């Protein structure tokens, strides 16, 4: 049972992420996404600030000594989530999930070309690079599915659809860069709770300003709906964060990445309950191709790492 705890927690992360994508996609049709952003990340910031203050208050001093990564993390996180939620307002949730997460490995490869490497990322081999090419092709095919009006949500305004797709390129790139800055803070001795507390203030402020500029229109009617949203957003924002952190600590990297690769498939299955969305075979085909290439890239990376470790041991013995 202990050995299954890690993969189970990563699976919980995937399921809650899938529910969040589908639920938010539906929610944004009646409530401006800035209102959802404000509530969700205000809760997350407040909760993890309190937890850090109670458990490791000294980490706030470390954060103050490294303002550069903190500011960069806030900026990239704010850009990522606002672009992601904007796209989710107009596109099929599974398309948003795939394009948002799919750009990450391509950004990592691009960063590697310029000598910037994320944790756990070595030089990719030929098979891994071929899989990255497959990921890029599947994402390009998904663009074609949307722009040719073959996705689960009809395109009523072509420039808006194109803008939403472009926003996902920005969101995926920004969230990957954000992870680079969080890694730097972890290297300085800042824990996950303190990083989470410091990661979302800017996006919360931006969302609050947007609400004020719009005349205070949140689309929320009554204390009952607000209370429900607070509970739902706590579950769908805080729970995934905890599950992923706890799951990765208890799970091998390859197992965790393979489980996470199935996320868009979970989103596609769940979105079928949304009456706005029709079944789209082309969307599913692109998502399955994407998942296969992600799994292939992780397998190739794992095999390459194992061969490198064997060669290094043999060299040390000689």
C-alpha cells in the first residue's frame, strides 16, 4: 500500500486538474475569469502564508534576500494563468490542457540549447528528440483541428480562436519559466509552502484590479454561490498542489511523468458531460498522439539516463 501511495497522489493531481479544467471552462461562461482567478489564488496565497508562518517563518527572510527570482516567478505565473484561463473561456478544455502542458518539454529543450537546464533534465538523445518532434507535430495538428472547426466547440469568431491558441503558447512557456525560478528558490532553501505563498500575489492583485476596472462585476450572485465557489476552488487549486508535491516525493520520476501525461485524456473524458461540447474524434486523435509521444520521450529519457549511469560506473571502476 505504501508503494502505491505516491502514484495514487499523482493520479489525484491528474483527476483534480481534469475536473478543474472542465469546471472552469463551464464556469467562465457565466462568471468573468478574473473573479475566479482572484478567489482561487487569494485563498491559496492566504493559506500557504499562514502555514509557512506557523511551520517555517524563517523562510520569509530567505525570500526577501532573493527578490529577483520572486518577482520573476510572480510575473511568469501571472502571465501563465491569465493566458490559460482566457483560452479556457473560448476553447475546448482538453485542447487547452494539451497545448498548455505540451509546450513545456519543447521549452525545456529550447532552454537547453541556450545552456539553461531545469532540474533532472540532461542532454536528450536521438529517440527523445524524435519524440519531442512528435509532440510538436501533435500540437500543430491540434491547432489545425481548432481552426478548421473540427474541435468539440464550434469556432464562432476565427480571430478570437487564433488569439486563444496563441495565448496557450504564452501560458505554457511562462509556466515553464516559472518552474525554473521556483527551482532556484528551492535551491536557496525555500520550501514548497513558502514558494506557493510567494508565487501568487501578483496574479491576485492583477485580477483584483481587473474586477475594479470592470465596475466590480464578478458575476457572483449571493453569499451562497460565493461560499460554494470558495469550497470548490479550494479543492481544485489547493488539493492538486499538495497532491503533486507529496506524490512526486513518493514516486519515481518516470512513473509520475507517465501518469501526468494522461491528464489531457482525463479532461477529454470528463468534458463530455458539458452540454456545450460535442464529441470530436480529431481532438481525441491528437491528444492520444500527444500522450504517446510524451510517454515515449520519458521512456527514452529514462533509458538514456540508465545507460549513462552504467557507463559512468564502468569508467569509475577502471
